[in-house]
C-alpha cells in the first residue's frame, strides 16, 4: 500500500490528496469496497472519492483495516469510528483514563463529529436531489418545446394542404361546370331528328302522343288549328311546330331551366371530394394510431354520415320529369347517388373500426 506503481485503487481525500492501495486487500476486509469493485465499470483501476474526510483520518482507517493498532485523540475517535462504520470495518476501541476525562466534558466531541458528518451527508443528499430535479425539469421542458414545435408544424402543414386542396377543388368545380355545359349541348345535337313523312299521317301520330292538355302545359305550349292542320305554339316565344316532339325539344333546349340541378350537382361534387378525403384520412389514422374512446372522432364521423344522406335526399327529391330533355344530367344523377352510397359505406366501416378499438 502506498506505491502508485503497483496500486489499482486510489482513494482521494480532502484537499485533493490521494492514497494508493490494493483493490484485493480492501475487498477482502470491507464489504463496502467489495460492492464497489464488483461493478462492471470498476474492473480496472478505480478512483474512490472521500472528500469529506481528511487525508490523515482516511490513512488511520486504512491502517485499522489492515490490522494495525492506532492511537488517536478523543476528537479524532468520533470521526474515525464513523468512517470505519461506513466502510463496514470491524474494530475494537480502547479508552484511556485521559480519554475518559475528555469524554466527560459537558459536550461530547464524539457526538458532535457524528452529528456533523450526518448533517453533511444529508446536505449532499439534498443537493443531489436538487440537481436531479433540475435535470428532470430541463428534460421535460425540452420535450414540451419539441411537442409544441411539432404541433405548430402539423397545423401549418394542414393549413397549407387545406389551401392547396381548396384551390384544386375550385379548379375542378370550374372544369365540371364546363364539362356539364358541353355534354348538354352535345346531347341535344345528337338527339334524333323527326322523321319526314306525310303531313297528315305525322300530324295524326303526334296527336296521339299528346294524350291530354297536361302534356302541353308541361312544355308551356298550346294547340292551334290552321289551314295546314294542327300545330303547337310556344307560349314563351310564339314559335310554332308541326310535331309535338319538336315542340318538346324546343322547350327543353330554349326555355326549361336546369340551373337548380346543375348547381346541386356542382356543390355535391365539391362536398364529395372533402368527405372522401377526410374519410380516408380518418381511416388511416385509426389503423395507425388505434385510438380508444375518441368521442370527437366518433362525433365527426357520424356528422359526415348524416351529411352524405342529407345530400342523397336532395337528389331523391329531383324527379325524372324534372330532367326530361337532359339525358346527361339524368346519368350524372344516378352516378352521383352511387358515389355517395359508396362514401356512406366507407364512413360506416371507419365507425366500426373506431368502436372495435
């Protein structure tokens, strides 16, 4: 003990001094040192810090550890006993007459030393706890800042995506309006022309198609009789036609107003894209995050479901007679009802997945 060249344990004392010794020698005599040396990170040379004890006191404790007999004053004995007990070293204390007289003084030096050491240990424990609390608070603050930054980033990204989606939907709405107008014009052009045949025979055939005045009222025409036979006159523009079907086409092409249904179709396409995109987003969220008892998400899905069937009811209120003369709009109506029914099914599936979590 004492030669650093052969030592593998260095005990640092107050004022930075150290004592070089052997791990094996200490471990066989002290369970305190044994517990330190068996730790994985203490396989090589080990530094043990005892800054609260003087170099002289630690040296005395090591002398006792290795079986030497030491003489100390009463003042030193208290600190030495405390240190030996801490290191779990067995020792035998002998008190001389002079020491007894010293012990009988009004204030026990031994008690003071032990109390002081105890207070120092408690102070160090408090300081360590304070440092740990500060580190924990720092970690929590950093985590909170990260969460807040992530929340702001997600909100910003959502706002950006919403704006882009709005622009795309507006472009799509304009395109649909243009397409509907084009299809209507094409459908009107492609309708078959009235057959050229004997006037009296054709007049008779078309007369039988007009079963009552209600048919004429529906197209806002009246029958007139002239030298050349029966004709149909438009009450809006006073145009006349020899055939009922031509008069009917004239009414559909020139006067019948499909604006209300076209507006419903355009608005529904706009709503459809929003509902479909949101339903897909929620379904992916449920699959990945597996939320439990998310009342807000459940409420949103049910409101989306109600919205789909509210739109479908508006389409059901549009009768076929309201779309006579517009075959393209009739096809659009049936197609949109099928799409809305599919979206309703997807929303039902999302609700089932959410409730099964």
